[in-house]
């Protein structure tokens, strides 16, 4: 069988012949079998990429995976441009091809991952984790669900703690670069925000975020200090619970924003965006302590619980900054507007509760 195929094609060109070649090349299908039919349906809620579930039929029933999930660059011009310019598309493919095989945490298994020469178009085919449960980020996760996620975050961070090899990977520098640029331009972002999105966000929350302008240099120094792999978009929309019928309690998705940065940004981001304010206030001390305990259990030393808590307080600023910045960077949708509104409301409350800017000013 000729297994030559174009590694990156538009979703409309995902054909039985193309899938046969991909599955054979990746050892997922015997060369004597072939895909004879494929059906696709949209899935997921991502704003930077378009996702589909593919249902496959074979000439020999059960010859290969019955379903696959595929991810592609967004067809929306605004989201596509941001995904390309930010390096997020490149980062996700880099993660699955270069780093994922060495990690023990629970992530999807990639069947095929390829990036086009234009560093924008890509194809990422993954195992289908259904049936699984996803918590609506608008409703928020429980303390127990958050504990499971933070244990996975600790496994990611501990496995790459001060790993000097990561500093040599140019594609891991994207998030630091994009957020440095956002910080440098935050005064302008805040200035234009009321005209673009003022209908969604109270002025008091925007003023809370605007404090970053006076602390920009310190903030850039703090969040860009490399420590470990940093997911950078760890929130409920990017996590599956009880995946594969319950055999995988937590699976972390969407690795497009991966960087080499600060682990407690993931912790603060999760607690600020993916729990209600009331639940976060009630459980954050215990959850941050649980995260630190998991770091230590996974081999991290020389980083005590007090420092972890202080870092968490400061890094809560990131979630609020991304809420204000992100709302104007991607396509607006009814659910997206609801999400960003709650995002900014929750993270502004988190930053106030923790006196994050006061903690930052002392650094």
C-alpha cells in the first residue's frame, strides 16, 4: 500500500484515503485494512481552533479507531490571525511531537500532528476520550474537581522543574513574548476597552486591572522568570473529567499556549477562572497547599509552602490581565461574551481578595 500523504490538509479534505494513509503510517491500522467512510461533526468550544469528531468505518469492522478528534486552525479571520501571530498553533504541535511522550500526566494521545510551512495551518488528530464529562466554566468546578486538576498541574510542573533544555526551544517562548507585548501595551488596551467591550465589564473591575500599568516592569520580570512548563490556559473548558468512561479521572486539553514560565500562574488561573468566587474563597488556601504538597511528592525541593502561596497571590494578576486582553483578541460569540464577563468578574475579585498588586509592589 502507498502510504504517502500530505501531512496538513483542510478539514474538508479529510477523506477515507487520507485517513487510511495516516493510520497506517502511525501504526494504528494494518496495511491490509482501509477506511471506507468518514463522517464529521463539530465538537468543543475553543475560540482559536476548530475541532471535529470523525466517525470512521473500515472494510474490516473494528480494524482501527472508531472515532478520532481533530483540531485545525480557526476559520474565523480574527482568531486565525491571533493563533498564528501568537505562535499558539506552532506550540501545540511542538508539544505533541516533542514533549508529550516524556510526560506522565494525563493528556490526549496524538495520532497525527503536523504543522504547515506557513506556521498557521495544522492538523492534530487525537484519540477520542468520550464518554467524558466536562464542567461548564460558566457554572464553575467543585473543590474536589479542582483538586484533581491541580494534582495534574503539579505533575507537569514538577517533571520539568528548572529543566534547562526547555530554554533552548524557541517555540516555548511564545507566551512570554505575547504577554510581554500585552503588558507593554496594557495602557492602550485599557483605554480602548470601554468602547470595544464596556457593555460587559464594570468600571470597577477595569480599574482593578488598570493597576498593572504602574507595575508593568516588575510584572514582566516576575512572570517571565522561567521555572517549569506552563500550560497557560488551564481552565474548565480545557479539561475533561471521567474520560474514556471513567478510566481517566482528569485529562488536560488544549496545549497551544504552552510556555516555559511560572507554575503558580496555572494554579491562580484555574482557581480564578474555573471556580465561583464563593467556592474559591472557601477553598483556595487548602487547594494551594494541596498543589504544593503534590509538587514535593513529585520531587520538587527548595520551594516551601509560604513561597508557593506568595507566588499564587502575585500570579493571580495574570488571569485578570488575560481577561481584559483576551476579550478583544478573539472572535465574539454569545457564549464567549458570557465567559469573558464572568472571567473578569471572578479574577478581579480574586486579585482584590489577595491584595495581589500590593504583593507585587514588594518584589
